[in-house]
């Protein structure tokens, strides 16, 4: 194991006796010491080999300590080196000037060496910790850059694969339709049931493919909302009607708001947000449970809420369920498909809105989102 490197201290003073005294004391304590008799010599020495710490006098000819420190702090290479002033000047204004040009400490002459040693040791430890922190930050940044690269690679690969899946999936759905249209009479009851389930699975898979592609477009800012006047109450009713087959085991209530709630929004995107939220609520609500959708105006925004009496979601998982491919395993059914709620978050945010959830285990859930009632010059 190599021996530890002694800290390198640059001492700047135009009085040879002061240099000799301080250098000798610090060498006895195991430090590497470089004396410099003037500010210009000190700056050159620091540029040639940056020290770990600088002890700096103030009253020197040609260039005083304040000027030396100011030039050190103006250099990108030298600005982080701690500078301790050692001076016979003991007025408050002198110390203020020293700190204003970047000094970390100030010792007045005549000094006690024990005090100098203590301050040197303290600032060298702080400098060491600072360098360690910077190294860790660089490591974290490098790891973060690599993670971002891998995520981008994964997303690009997923996008390419999913995009190429659309054509064969479309063919499968088309052939299912042809069988139903031309050969359904030749199928047994059991065969017809198998065909129906195959078609439903194909439709779900196409929905997942489309969601993933749309999530990628929303993340890249390529899917811009096409705003028009949208009646949120009507959209919610239509979404509920399309999901009526899921509402057989529990009740679904979508009361019309007291007054129409109309916002400038992309009808298709917000319709799919409603479908996702209502569909999830129905999926996770047990038999005999209840799902309620409410829509109301709140000043400059419109609020949509979907409440259910399902198993609920632990608070520590609230943010994760909106992440791409985020799934939560807890008691009861698995929460999240990994795409639907991500799409909802991105679609709502693309409208300048916000989305969230209020839930606890065993207490059901309330998913909500807000949309602005006016955007730019478009007011409804």
C-alpha cells in the first residue's frame, strides 16, 4: 500500500524570516511546504503545480495579498484552493476585504502556531471532503448518463419492435373478422367462443401497442393536443358506455354535472384518459363495489375525479404507478399495466394540467386530473 501523500502548502510572504519560521514548523508536522517571496512568484508556482492550501500575507510590494487572492479565484484551475490570510492587519475592514476576495480564514500576527496548525488541518480536511464529493458527483453523473443512454436504447428498440408489430397484429384482427363474417356458421359453439376470446386478446394487444407508441410521441413532444371545445360530462358518459361490459359486477355512476363543463382540449386524448381511469377503477373494484365519476368547474380549471371501492394503493406507491412500465405488487391484484397511467399523465400534462391519486390500502382510490378552462386566446 503506497504511503499517503503529504499535503502541499504554498506559503506567500515577502519577509524571509516569516517564511522560514512558518515553513519549518509545518515541515516538522509532515507537510510539503513551498515558500514564495512575492505574489507574482506565488501565482506562477500555483499555476505550475496547484497546492492543496495557500497561506497568504497581505502587505507585500508590487502585488498585495488581496490582489493575489483575487487572481487565484479568477482562475478556473486555482479558484477552489483554500486561501488563509496571515497578516499583522487586525482591523475588521481588513478581514472583511479578505473574505470578500475569497479567503476561507484569517489569522492575525503574531500568531500561535497551534492555531495556524489547527486551521490548516481543518481546511485541508474540508478540501479533501470537497474533492471526494466532486468525485462522487462525477461518478453519479457518469452513471446517470449511462442509465439515460441505456433507457434511450431500450425505448428506441421497444419503439421499433412495437411499430413493426402493428402490421401482423392488424392482419390477425382482419382474419378474425373474416372468419366471423364468412365462416362463423361452420364453427362450433366452443370454436366461436375461442374466436371471440382471441379477438378480445388481439384488440387488447393492439391497444397496448398504440398506447406505447403514443407514450413515446408524448415524451418526445411529437403528439400535440388538437384543442377544441370538449364537454367533459359527455365524454365521461361515452367512456362509461364503452366500458359497460366491465360494470356488470359493480355499479358505475357518472352523474351529469349541474352545468356543462367545457374545456379546450384534444377530444381523443382526454377520452382515452377517461377510459383508462374508469376502466382501471372497474377492473380493481370487487363485486358489489362502486365506481363514481364526478366533474366540476373550479374557477379557471375543470376537475375530474374517479372514485372506487377497490383495494387501494399504499402512499409510497402513488408516484410509481404513473411511471412508464411501473407496476405495484401489493396485497390483492397487481396495480398498473405499465402504460395506461403513464399515458394519462403525459396526455394531461400536454394540456397544461395535472393528475394525481389519493388512496390508502383498504380504503379505495380517487384518481383525479385538472385541465385549464382557458388556454392562450382560447376561452370557453
